[in-house]
């Protein structure tokens, strides 16, 4: 299929709009550092929430999730817990407020509120969190980059344009060339306009995606009214036992091999390991990426919580309408699609672009392509903005030019943005596929992040030295695990199973490092405890604060926060599966889901929304 002129026009208009947005907000972004990095902390929570949701609506992740839904059906809703997706619930209930109370501009700057501003340990802790932030940002950029290239290659085969290119491109690098082209658009508007243009660009993209997703939902529902999905028993159920028990033999036999390669056959064990990792990753708080930057950009701690809650509502129904619709069409028309890669193997990540390319009408193709290009660009630009913030705010201004004017700071943001993009693109050339880099980010690198960042919130004796050694041992462990995968000693699927080992190593580094150095300065601890108001193991500090200020009321909301997390996670699951049941016309499960969601919403209105100012 060749793109129709209408589709090309829609895509061109969207790309033009991103350039205009960057130019429009260029002056606004140049006012000062906070205006560029954080939108001047003047943007309302619902705009930031919509933008944050758009950043999570990335093209590579959507391709991956469509392939999961195709293979695992309703049980695929659990696999994104690898991130974990329910971290947004923890942020919504209490962690976003704790983070926003610091008034910091980045995660590294936040550490000064926890450990103080001076000392070798403090400097080391900031260096290590900057290193982690840049590793994760560059990893996500490479992940998005390769996903976009694979996506575009479906619609614009290289044979169509190679005659116009004055040099030869090896077939394996064709996706990378396409990635470079569209990366330049993302780089332009986000570097020029900073957070203001990123948020507005995300809003435009989300509007396009909403229209496209609803449209494709109607098409899928129409096809399902005349076609039966040929899937194994258990595909329509989200529930599972110790084994997956999805047998694709005599339907699409290649799917059984994918299930085996993924390592999800023992689904009960996989789910327990994933939940174990996910809980600690969620309690650790947001990683130093675009999610943290959006939280720090809100106007108040209460709005930070509202923003994180809004992300679930704005993201999940629309995204899963798209996922289940493309999956249904992919199953209906599977034998009419060519999903084989260059080696002759089935590449299930090609389902999304193959369905769009072959079975959607003119106009919708353009809207969906524009929206998915925007999905890549918003994720890429948000991640780039986070990397810029760390390099400029925590390296350049702190160590190189502390008295830098607003003009010099903005100029440095421009330079750093270009360098970061170039680095992300270069790394993208070394990425084998979307799934490999995704597994490394969520299973290995974050395994090294978790322990230190759980302790920093909840244990008074944890200090900057402990943070540094916990992070360092975790990151080194992640690097070693990645190298073992490269050597073929372990598989990608084993990375999740390594999480407890990485967590234990990092936890040991955190505790030993903490006791190897004196406690954090008493004044810093008291200031942090009074301002952030965390719960946890803060007994000695609480006594000091109460001795000075008997009117101080400690945070006693642990049980309420955890109750809300459970209810919020149930609601999040309902928001995920509701559009799937709707498109598939599963009437009774849909009614049950709506009922459970309504009860959860009523409970959270009383136990969370009405108490936001009391926490």
C-alpha cells in the first residue's frame, strides 16, 4: 500500500505544527531556567497529566503491547507490570506530593534536601544519580528510535527511495535512517520551546490519537460482528494459574515458540517475580526521567498528586482501545499479512504497522501515523528534556558556571540537547530490537536503582554515602548482567529473575555504605522530615522535631496510603481492561468491570481526593 495524498497531507501538517509550536514558545522558554525546564511551574495539573500520559504513549511500547495482546490475550494486561505501570498509583496516592514539596528542579537537586549541600558523599550521590538518569534517558531514546524506524519501514519501503539517496544503506540500518529523520523534528521543537512546547505538542498529539483510536475501535468492533477470533481457550480471560495454558497449536504454531522464548509459560511464577520487583520499584518513587520532571513542574504538591492520578484516566482507555482493536484486526487478517523479518522468522512487533498498512481506510491511516509519530516525538522530547535538565542544572550550573545568565543557560540547553540526541541516535544503531533494550531497562538497570531509592524515603540513617554505594553496586551489577546476555551466558528472559540478586547487592551496598559514614547532618534531617513529611523509620528524627515543635503532626497515613494503593491498582486494571471488553463485546465482563470501577472511584473520592490537603 502506498500512502494516499490525504494521509501524507495529515502527516505533513502535524510535522509542520510541531515546528510552529517550537517557534511560538521559543521566547517564553528563554525567560529563565525554570521556564525552559519546568514551564515556570505555571502549567495546570491536567495539562501536565495529559502531557505525561502522552510521553508514555510511545510507539515502540505500543508495538510491543500489541504483540503481547496478540499472543497472550487478556492476560497481556499484567505484563506491563514489568515497568511497573502501577507506579503511577503510588505516585498518585502519596509519592508525588513528597517529591513536589522539595521545590527541586531535578532528582539530583532533590538529593540536597535529603542529604544536604556539602560533603564528599553528597557530591558522589549527585554524580551517581546523574549517571543513572543519563543512562536511562539514553536507553529510552535508543528504544524509541529503533521502534520508530521499524514502524516507518513498513509504510515507506527502502526500495521506493534508495534511488534518490547518493549512498548505500545496509538493510539492517534502514530503520535507523528513518529514525534519524523524524528525530530531527522532535529535537527542533523541544529544544527551542522547552517544557512549554513539549506540553502543547503532547496535547496536539493526544487529540489526534484520541480521534484515531475511537475510529479504529469502531472498525474493529464492526469486523468482530462478522468474524470469529480463532484463539486458544483462555485467551479472553485475564485470570491465570501456575501455568499460562495457552496452546496455539493448529492455530498459529509460531506463537508457541514466542511464548517459550519470552519465558512466560510459568505465568504464576513470572507474575510473583514481576509483582515483587514492581512493588519495590514503585515505592522507590519516579525514576529521574520525564515523569519526575512533570511532577516537579506542577504548581503544588496537591496538583502533583492530581496529575499522577489523571495520567491513568487519560492514558489507559484510549491506548488499550488502540491495542485491542489492532490485535483483533491482526487476528482476523493474520494470513493476509507478511510478518516475517529479514531472517524469515515471524516478528510479532510488525503486527501494528502491518494492520495499519493494509486494513485501515484513507484518512485514518494518516491520523494514526501522525499520532504514532507524535507518540515517538513526545516520548523522545520529554526524555531529552530530562537529560538536558540534569546536564545543565546539575553539572554546568553547579560545577562549570554557577553565575550563568539566563541567556547562557538557554544556549547551553540548546547545545546539550543536540549532543544528547546525537548520542541517543548513535546508541540506537547498536540496538538489536525493541524488546532487548526494554528488558534491560526495566529488569536490569532499574534493579540497581530500587534499593537506594526506597531507603532514601523511609530510613533516617540512610545517608549520601549509602545512596552512592547502593546505586553504584546496582548499576555495575546491571552492566554485568547485560554483558552476560551479550555473551549468551544468560538470556534476555533471565534478566527479571536476576532482579532479587541485583536488589540484594544494591541493598547491601546501601546499608554498608550508610554505616561507613556519619549520619546526615541533624539540621538537614529535621528540615527534610518537617517539609516532606514521610512515614517510615524516622523515630529519632521525629523525636527531635517534636522536641522543638510540639505542635508538629507526624504523618500517620501509611495504612491509608497502602489501602488507597490497593484500590487504585484495582481501578487501574479496570481502566485497562474496560476498552478491551468493550471492543470485543464481552458484555457481562464489561458490566462487572464498570461496577468495580464505580465502587473504586467512590472509595477513592472519600479516602484520597477529599483528603489531599490533609496528607
